[in-house]
């Protein structure tokens, strides 16, 4: 009798565990019904640097796309081209350095002329149109992303709207 009771307890416990696992599997879908990640999924597109007009400073623009279900923040940028790379926001006519920029879940952080952008300060050399500049984007949660940013003409206007 004791063996049979223990066997029933194992079957009941196994059923509870299996039921719990089935419910856990149901919870992995996002609100749209597809199984999305709860982490940020970052990629970079449309990166470019206008050829600098001075020997000491340059600007950089790009789009960081986040296909994941969690936001992240761009916290710093490094490049072998410049002693410092800083992140700036532009509000009206004023440009100010910020410590981080939000990359929204399921959205984009657009760095563009007249808006948020990168400033390469104390250039080690002045890049020319046709070259590429390597930079590393650092985030709070995600792995760093290395970007090869093409240098465009000083008057380049992207067709993608940024």
C-alpha cells in the first residue's frame, strides 16, 4: 500500500510540474502573439561622417535599431580617430553633451544633423571622403557594437531622412 501511495504522489507531482512547464511556455509570447525577445536586439544602419571642415572636430550620424522587447541606452563611444567621442543632443539652437541616449524597445535611436549626434573631438588625423572610420558603441545592457562609418562629402545629405 505504501509503494502505491508513493507512486501516485510521483505521478501527481509529475503532472503538476508538466502543467507548470506548459503554462510557462505560454507566457513566452509577447502581446502580438509572436515569440519576441525580452532583451534589446540592437543593430546599426545608415552610419556616416561628413568630411570634417576643421582639423580638430567631426560629427557622426547613424541609426541604432532595436528589434528587441527591452530598451537600452547608448552610454559611450570610442574611436581610434579621436581622443574623445561624445554624445550630444540638440534642442532648438543649443547643443549639449549627455551621458546617455535611450534606444527604445522595438524602435530606433536616430542620430542626425540638427538632432542627437556624435562629436569626434581632438582628431588624431583628418579623415577624407571615401575612407572609413571605426568606432565602438557601448551600451548599458547589450554587447558593444563596432561600426565602420564611411566618410562622405562635407555637403552629403542622406536620402533616408536622417
